[in-house]
């Protein structure tokens, strides 16, 4: 499974010939390097919540690519008023089959107002299961006991967790989360984009190493096989 990291919490994963883009925040993102959003052609766009640094370019990319946007019903409705046509509403519950695999929306401890102040419903994380591998994208969240449910559903190959603190888990809590979800390979996101989420990356990686785990910290536009 190939993952492309763009910056902040924006990345894409290729599964079974489909490209899934997550939380597209390119415009105004200081960590993004030389990305033309018109060149992006995802098949699906998954949005964890309505904050601008996660939904920012969803409308433009969806309109240009024809991607199906997967989000909470309230977020989806807001996107439809902005001109997005292909939407798949999802909520907490059973896994949904999207052809490339199944996706379960899970709890995240965060807020979710939309850019214009509209109600953005509950934030999500997503658990993906497919023939090519299984992973968890936590979205923006604090540490939550609910994470311990995930190993009951699937064995993860990797997880994408926020590590910057202040608005989400810091890397210390993310290390605990890795225990909760029983996953030894973590891709860190949502750090060092802004001053409030600056971290010591070396200390973060050393902490995970001390637990016998790997914290993968990618550069903008870096591609990795997981």
C-alpha cells in the first residue's frame, strides 16, 4: 500500500487501483510544497471533520476530479451547498464497502465547526480494511479509551496519528494510543505546521523506539510503501 504525504494532516493512499485523499488542506498550508491541486485526481476524498485545515480544498478538488467525498452527513450537506455533487454520507456504525475495501467511521475527541461557522457534526477517525492491508487514520483527536475497540475489529498494518499536541494528542499520548490500537508502525501528522504544534521530532522518534515501535515522520511530497 502506497502513502503520499503532502503536509500537515493531508495525505493519500492507493488501494486496489483507487486513490483516496484525506483531509485536503493545500491552500494556505505553510507545509505544502509545490502541489498543483488541479493535478490531483483522487477517486475518493475522506474528510474527518469540518475545520478549515482539514476541509480546505475539498470543494475545488472534488469538482475538478469528480471524486466522491465521504464525510459526516452534515459536512456532506454543507459541501453540497458549495457545489460538490458526488457525496457519500457516513456515520458511526458498521463498516461500509467502497469496492476497494471497507471503512468504519470511529470516534474522535475534537470539535468540528465548518469554515463559515455552520454545524459540522461529530468528528471522525476512519478504520480501513482491504486485501492490501489495514490502517487507522485518527483524524484530529485526543487520546480516547474507544481506541481499544479497534483491535477487536482488525489487525492494523499501520496507523496515522496526530502528534503535535495543543489541539490533538501529543506524541506521548500517541505512543499510548499505539498501545491501545496494538500497532507498532505509526505515521505522525498534524505537527510543526504552526507554532502551537511544534514538537521535538527526535525525542518523539526516540520515545517510540524505546517502546519497540516505529514513528514515521515524512517530508512534504514523500511517498512510502507500507
